[in-house]
C-alpha cells in the first residue's frame, strides 16, 4: 500500500490566507455535492496507522497551508474528496479535489470528473514524461488561457493532426525555441467567415492571372511575378554607351546599360576599340578601309565590336519594320547596333571627330559638328571651295536638322556672301545671302527633313559676288 499527499492553502473569499482554520475532508457525495456527510479517512503522515485522523486537519498557524495523506488501501485507484474550509468569522468554503492513487500514472477511468471543478494545479510528477491523451484516445475540446511550452534550446512545440487521408499524423504547426514557425496546412484558414487559405486554393500562379482578392499566393509564384516585372524592359532601352572618337584610329564607348534581345547588358567602365586591331571586329579580322562607314555593336554577352555592315533587322526575329537595330551577320549571334563611324580617305582609313556618333536610342543622342576654319571663298557661283566642310552621317529614320553658317574674316565692300545646304543635291530653300560684306559679317541657314534610315552626306556651299574672302563657320547635324 502507498499514501499520496494532498495539500493546499486556506484562503477566504477575498484571497486572504487563513491560519489555524479547520480543514474537513469528506468523501464526495454525487447526489448532493454541496452537503457531504461522510468524513474521509486521512493520515497526518505518509506512514504509520497510529497517525490516522478522521477527516479533520488544521491550517498552518503562519502560512495557512494544510497537508494530509490518503492511502490507496482505503480507496481505489482514484477518489474525489470534498474539502470544506471553515473558521469563525469566515465564510465557509467548499471545493472538490480528485486524488489519483496509483504510482503508474493516470490509468483509472474518472467517470464523474466532468462534473467536478478542479481548483488545484494538475502537475506531472516528472518533467516531459507524461502524456495527456494518446493518438487513438484524444481529448475532444480543450480551452487554455495561456499555452506555455517552456522551450529550451533544441526543443519544439508541435500541433499535430491527421493528414488529408486520415491515415497518418503530420506536424500541422511546429514552433522551435528560436521562434521558427513551420506550417503544413491541410485545412482551411478563415477570416470573417471567408476561407482565405487551404491546401487546395493556395494559388501558385506566376502571372497572378486570377487576381483574387481573398486567396493567398505561394512564395514561388510571388517571386516569379516580381522577377518578371522588374526584368521586363522596353526593347529600345538604352542608357549610356555613348560612342565618340578618341584618336584617328580609336573609338571610346562609355559605360551604360542596354537591352540586347531581353538580356540587360551593363558596363561600368569605358571600352576602347581600335580600327587596326583584328580582335575588335566581328569575325576577328580588321575591316579598316578608306571612304567607308562602319558600325559599333554589342551582343548579349557584353562583347562590343565593330562591323562594316549596317543593322538590317528591327529585332532578333528578322522583322524589318520600324528602326533597324540588329544584325546577325549570317551567324548564330545577334548584335545590337549602338553607334556608327566613317573612315575617311586618309591613310588606311581614319576617323574625324565629327563622323563618330550613336545610333539614336534611349538617352543616346546622334549629333555631330564640323568646324570651318580659314577657308578661302572665291566662287562666284555655288562651287567647291567649301567641299571640305562635309559630314558623313547615319540616321535611324527620324527627322534630321542641319545648321550651317559662315563668317567672313575680311571686309569686302559691296560684295555679297551666300550659303546653302547640300545633301547630295542643292536644297534651294536653304539659300541665304547678305550684301556688303564686313569683317565678322556672316550668313547662316538650316534645314529639317525626315530622312530614311541610312547614310547621307551633308555639306554647305558658298559663293561671293566678287573678289575672295577668308571665312570660318560650322555645319552641325542632329537627329531629332
């Protein structure tokens, strides 16, 4: 036989500790729980028959606690007692307490426990050992004010349930000691009577096409959608990559970003190309020559190279409508054009500063200027004196503005000074004249026309009515 301790603290209705109070213990009377009649057999210590008392002990004189023992030889594996606390000038207090009289744990059916109010802590005798229910015998409904796990390093708190087929248990919710939460949702989650999440309606749509106002999306689909949005760039996207002459045989391409057939190519440093370097040309062979155009290209891998063929496709699929930006030169690699240049008749073909520029795209401009310095003009009609004031130009099909002007550095009395723009033919509407030439007197003109994508040679022509004059000036060409 064994004895089991029962303890408590005598407190009144206001929560005050009551010392030297009478604690009377009765066996539970199910027919009239508030009026028990049979005092219980209890003991003042854990051993010895001589310590038997008949249902009454006294609360401690200093802290109001009380203690007695119950013997499993007097009662079965479990017994409910009614404990009555009383003292003069205090309201009688009654409560019921179940005592489990078995060393092996809770294994006795407590049929009447559902109607008994437990007002003491239900505490296991050892830590992390005893279970409340089993996998096959479960508590139906449980309510808690606070559920504390007391997790330490390496511990987990798990909420388990059957899988969707009811065949096995799964960890529905797992919380670790470092607050990592893992959920395996096989049931629905609702808010304000609306189902917002189930294993069947967790959306996995990379394009978010359903546009649902109540259903959640998977992490993968959210990432795929965001990535698709930030990587969608207009095909004409271009920032930087400005092309300019560095020397008579070299071209500098500044850093920038550009869309090459859906791949964003970014360069943070300048690139220098040399007409004489074979590796700087598509195909690995120098195409430097005289009196010819060349173009500058970039591929999706970021290689910047020169070629003597103009772009012939608007995209990498072979379309030719709109601005032509691409050329594959008969191979598998598509190149996007970023600039153009003209190799003059000097030497093996050299560069003028006013004949290297960009294919107009994005924020890259296409504009060049050729200055006129110290040229003698004595043509009495539109002649060749200003033939060196020329610009070889490549445009993308947008309007082109040409400005020209000359200034006499010597006076000419009553002589007249004239100018016009030439684009392979005289443009009569650009003819301008001034009379009575004076030192620093001049004349200017301009022309705006929508030229087809391709090359055009622009120049200005001048005339003087008599004698000759030294002139300076400029011709500038800008694609709008």
